[in-house]
C-alpha cells in the first residue's frame, strides 16, 4: 500500500510532469527550436571544418561530422532544458506557480515534476536526433543504446536543473536568454563539444571543472565506448558519475530555493 508521504511526492510530481508534456505538445514550434538550430550547426560547422580536422589523439578515420555529433546531441539537451525551464518564469507571471507554492505540496514534488518533464522532453528529442548517427558514420545498435539512453537521461536531468536554478529568481524571459548567451552557451563550448582539448592549454582546466564536459564525454563514449582512443575525453563511467552528482546537486539546490520562496510568502 502506498504511504501518504510517497503519494504527496509522486502524485503532484506526475501531475506537473504531465503538464510539461501537454504544454510541449501544444507548442510545436519548440520542436523546431530545439532540433533545427543544432541540426544546422552540425551540418554547417561540420561541413566547413571537416576538411581541416586532423588532431592528435583521435582515430585517423574520424571525421569532424562524427566528432561534432555528440556535442550536437548535448546542445539539443541544453536547448530543450532552456525552453522547458522558461516555463518557470511564465508560470510565475500567470500566477500558477504561486498557487502551487501555497498548495499542500512538498517542495520536492514541485522540483521533481519540473525536472522530470524537462528531462523527458530533452532526452526524447536528443534520441530522435540520434537516429541520424549512421549518417555521421557512428554506430547505432543495441550496445550503443544501452549506454546512450542512461547518459541522455542523466545529462538532461542536470541541465534542466541548471536551467531551473537560473530561471527561478528571474521575472523576465529576456533576462533568461541573456544569461543563456553569457553563461550556458560558453559552458557548452568549453565542454569539448566543438574541439578536443589540448593537454597543454589553459582551456583544459576550464573543461576539467565544467560539469557539462563530463556529460558530453558520457554521450561521446556512449557511441565509441572506452576502447576507442579519444584523447583526453574521460571514460563513460567517470562522465556518468560526475553527471549524476551534478544532477543531484541541482535537485537539492532547487528544492532549497523553493523552500526559501515558500517560507517568504
């Protein structure tokens, strides 16, 4: 029999999760925004840089389209996380968030519902894009899926959490987009998504302390495995471990912010 505490956690979280999915299905332009832009990036940048892409530590037959593909997957996760957490600002403006805060709902349920909704949308769209992996010369079989799906879910959870933390104190979607341009996009560009990181570069230290870099590594290793040499890219296990820790930190920080806002009301 389900205990009341679990009921108070999972039922509201499921309702908020469902609301995020329904809202997404009613806004088809979000699919275009989250998928089309990274797809254009992948094709244009990949095709333009491809002929001159030859870096040490990587397989000789690896094309730039193949290298950039996992980075594009993470970009889709990031874009979808941004679009899903903008709803925090919209919900506050419409009064829905205030209603949820005064309802007898645990803060953990509010955060969990938002996180799961964004994670489902982000991982689903990224997996849809991954169907094009054979076009980049990447494997896409059962073994890849067994590593890829957990990686997408874990990385998406953390990115949605990061977006939630940034969106929670804001009252303007314009302000959120400004933060995206000066904070979220540099995190992605310093994740090894665009180019491998040289061992003797100062950028290496920025990548080392960038949690998005470990998510990118997990997605990249999901395609290649740990046997293929990929320079300084961490192993699949390391990328997943850091991503799980990052997602957990985002969740508990978000719960703390919600508790703080509820106490102030």
